[in-house]
């Protein structure tokens, strides 16, 4: 009888250990996508940027950045994450190809280009 109780105890402990380790999963890495509604615009036109997020805090803020030489500069354009998505707009006042991305903490989207003529 004691052998049976010991076997059940060992089996129960093993199931609890397996359940506990599988329940502790690493958080999904944060990610952001970015799309511009136009690839080419006239000077002064408004471009709408949209995207989806994963692993970011609901209500968190994403910031639009523009590449300037080898560095990224944050623009005064932000949006709150709502239901894992965001939408923001910007008006371009400089001609040329503008390379942009969205950032929230360490999470950064892939860059998109908008040609301003």
C-alpha cells in the first residue's frame, strides 16, 4: 500500500512540475509594422501611416522617426496603441526621399520611404 501511495505522489509531483514549466512561457517579442498610404506625394501633402503591434502595452505611444544621415530623429508625431494598432499622419515640408520608421521603446518597425516632390 505504501508503494502505491509513493508512486501516485511521484506521478503527481511530475505532472505539477511539467504543468508549472509549460505555464511559464517567455513573453512574445514586441513588434511593430508600418505602412504609408502613399509612396509619393507633393510638397505639403499629408501622409497617413498605419500599423499593427504585438507585445506592446495597450495605450502605449509610438513615435514617427525620420532618418537623417546615419541617425534617426524623432518627429513630434505620436499615436497611442489602441487594440494593437495605431494611425498617425504627417505633412512633409522637405523635398526628396524621406525614410521613416515607428518606434516604441526597443521595438522598431521596418523603414518605409516616401518621395516628396
